[in-house]
C-alpha cells in the first residue's frame, strides 16, 4: 500500500509477529499524527513516568512489568551502542518510550491498527503495546527501538536496507537478563530465506542499495525485510567477520553524508561480486547454524538464575530441578536480584530445543566451589558459564567458549 495523500513517511511500524515456521510479518512506513502529542495532551490514558538511564518510560503496566521494561530497555541501548560504536554516537538524553497495557489506549494515542509498535520520526517517540506473549512485545520493541536509537545518534541518511536490516538484526537478539545476544538465525527464517533465494524473489543487490524509503513503502513485502536482514547478517558474520571492517567504513562514510552508492563502491567494490558471496553464504547454511549463540544466551540466563538461587540460600542439584521450580512457579526472582520470569521461560524453551538437537548440558556442583553450567555442542565446542557473588548479589556472569574435540581412540 502507498502513503495516504498528504502524509509523510514518518512512522516505523511492525505488525505483531508470529514466531513460528509459517511466520509472516510486515513493517510499514506510513505517516500518522504524533503519538507524543496525543499521549501528553489529554490522551485517553494518563500514565506514570519512570526515569531510567536512557529512557523516560510512560506506562500503565504493573510494577513487575515496569521493572522488566526498565531492565530490558537500558540493556538494549548498551548493546546498540556496543555493536555500533565504530560508526555511531552515544545516547546523551533520555528517549521517550510509551508502553501500553491495552491495545485501544495504544491506538487512541496514535498506534496503527494491527500493529504492536511504532517509532515516529517527527516526535522521536517510541510506542508499543504489551501483547499477551511477552517475547512478541520485546521483539517489536528491539526492532523499533533501533530506529529510534539510529535517528538519535547515527549521522547521515541511512539507506532503507541498512536501517531495516540492522533493526531486524537486533530484533532477533535474545535477552538473557544480563545482556543481549545478537546474531541469531531462527531455523524457520533460514528456511524462508532459502526458499526466497531458490525462487529468485530477492532484488539484485545493486537495485536494493538504491531503493528509496518511499519505493520500499509503495511495495511492502516481507521479502524486502528478509533480504535486508540477510545482507546485514552476512556483513556482520560471514567468513568469521571478514566484512565487518568494510561495513564499519561504509557506515562512517554514509554518516559523513557520502552518497550510499559511492560509499558502497569505495568499501565493497562490485555489487555483483558481493551478491555471489551473499547468496552462497545463505544457500550453504545448515539448520542450527547459530546453535552456539543460542547456547551462549541460554547459559548466561541459567548462570544468572543459579547465582540468585545461591543468594537466596536455596539449592538445586540439577538443571532439571530448577526447571521444575520455574515452571511450577515455585522459583521467582522479584526482589533486588530481579530476573524476569519471561527471560527464564525463553531460556528453558531454548534449552529443550538445543537438547533435542543433540547438544548436552550439565550442572557441576563441586564442593566448596561455585556451580558451573556446561554445554557440550555437537560442533565439538564447549561453553562454560559461571557467576560471581558479592554480598549475596550476582555481580558478574561469564560465559566462555573452548574446544571440546574428542580424543582419538588409543
């Protein structure tokens, strides 16, 4: 659909995604009234505000959900800044974020029908509605939040494929309670990428690079978002990060207001050469390709949880025992050592899927030492997670990777 006559493409919007094999989602670029003005000047809901390090959060959610929002949002900006530090600035003033408990209130404030989140460029406001499944809410916020962050601290006019591709990249990141683990490739999305490549549905790279925001909006397609995400993921991770330095230089040039096509040519050369490598990267990728990233995220959450268990003077001798305590509601972290239940639930879901794929997890509780969680991967790598307690508080969680090559037979 095109833009309504007389409206500006000032709002980024995500339709509520369904994270499953048949998932279909769209992002709209469409003009609307300014949500901030509606919310602040006599909107349907007057909501409390909460000052955090990076955000002013306006929400009518209960206290526990507010705590989760504060934790997630501040960690989110830290990851944005860390991952873009070579071509962006830092957040110097609090960003406005409206999080509604009711869809109608979200719509009355300027949200788009059928959507779960928007970022309005003109007012610089980020808005979202807390849908029933928490992971869907935060997937949307991570995506839309990047648009807000980019508008605030990244210079120049980002090409639409870069802006949307990076937003999708961060949207897929897994929150662990301690940080975010980006670089995730869900198997359902990998299958869809492969089908789109086989059916020749993606645009030529040179055409994609020149695509304008208005043209993107005139032909809304999930295929464009898949292509943008797959291009950014390739530049960030292909061939052990071979293209990261060129991508950073490209982003710096764009930030210095160099035309994107010229910036691309200076840093990557032929679009045709890139296209061949990009296609081969995705066509040769196998399911479970980011199992190590899933394992790292899962261990980080589990180690954070076990540290809090010890701080509570509780004892679990196995992962299964803690899993049962979480699923039955017997174990919650809602005191000063807060850890959202939704984060634990996602970690346990991923743990089950990783085990199903053949990866092995175990808890070691040596006498007189901190518990250690180990993941032995089918790729012959080992992830080891530990935590540090000071004054009965978890102050650090470390997850390290090492080789776990089986010994040859004698």
